């Protein structure tokens, strides 16, 4: 805590957007405490009520409270986006590190697979995969992982190849260091910061892609609340009940902006730390 406070004071943007990101996560986590309505609790007598003191975001065609659905939808949207980023980061980085470190046939095989996936537009490939395996949030995450991992594989491979050229890597080999030790002790610490910053900056973009798949019916299925699916349901009533699209759309917009700016601030923090530690 003593080392964290000076860092937050020196990087006020990072502190601000970290607080906002934590606020979003807290709203999703404590959704039952922030609303008295269930996200799937229907009451047809209250269908299409405009925003009011009783229903802050109005109600939908089944009389469900939209404020409650937006809060509970944050659980699905944020948790799915963070899980997706973790999977893409883990799979892509692991394959890229193996490709760059081992080289030879392993490098050729992994990179040719990456080239195949990259040859298709990412979102279209994800839609095709999700269409084949079926519509659900799990399948949407799998589809986007398959479409996105080559980015991290190629980036981590290039970083490993760059680090391997340094003289201290050769010195470690001469000193009797095992390949696993050199990878863990010398290579990974040098490439992970940039990969982590890239993953943090991708949270907003991947959240949008997940919402897009849900909007098209390949993600979360009704009646479960999810922001992309809520926008899809509300578009049929855009003229008579615009709040059905406005509030889930604002939730996506604010979340993407906050996580994008948080990723940029994290990059500035890490770059500043690198400048202070460089000779």
C-alpha cells in the first residue's frame, strides 16, 4: 500500500480510471443490493412504462425493470469480456512464446495456423464459428478466442525473437541455464508488460465484439440480461420505447470508454516505470 499510493498520486489518470473501472465491477457484483426488482421478474400490467422514480430506466414489453436488467447485465457483459481477454491473452501468448522460443517446425506450424485465422475478418470468422457451434455466451467466447488469439501469438513471438538476440541470453546459456529457466527468468519478464498493456487496451474492443454477437443472437439467450441482447430486443420498439436501447447502449459506451482510457493510462504508467529503471 505504501508503494501504491505514490504511484496513484503520480498518475492521476490511472487512479481515476482505475476507480471508475472498480465502480463498474462493484455495480455488477452488488446488483442485488442496488435494485429491488429481479432481472427476469415480469409484470405485463407494467409493460413499456417510461423512466420514472419507481422504474429509473423504464420497463420493457414484459414489464421487467430495465434498471435491474442493466445492472444484472453488467455481470454477464463485464465477466464475459474479462474472461475473453484472459483466454485470448493466455492462448495467444503461450503459442507465440513457444513459436518464437522453439523455432523450427513448431514455429512454422503455429504461424501457419495463425495465418489461416488472420486471413479471415475477425468478426466474420467469430460469427461463422458461433453459428456452427450454436448461440450461447460460452460459444461466443470460444468463437472470439479462435478469431483473436493470432494477434497475441504474433506479437509475443516477435518479442521473444527480439529478446533472444540480446547478449545476456547467450551468457545465460553459456552459464549452464536450462531452456525453461531462461524462458521463465529472462524472457517472460521482458515481454509480459507490453502484452499485459495490449490485453488491457483490448478489453473495450472485445466487449463490443461480444455485445455484437449477442445482438445478432449468437451470445446470451433470452431471458437472461446482457447489454447486447437487450439492445437487440429494444430495437423493435425504438420509436415507442427508445429507453430500451438508450440505457443498455449507454452502459456499453461508458464501459468501453472507461476500459479504453484505463488501458491507455496503464500503458503510460508502465512506460514511465521503464524510463525510470533504464540506465
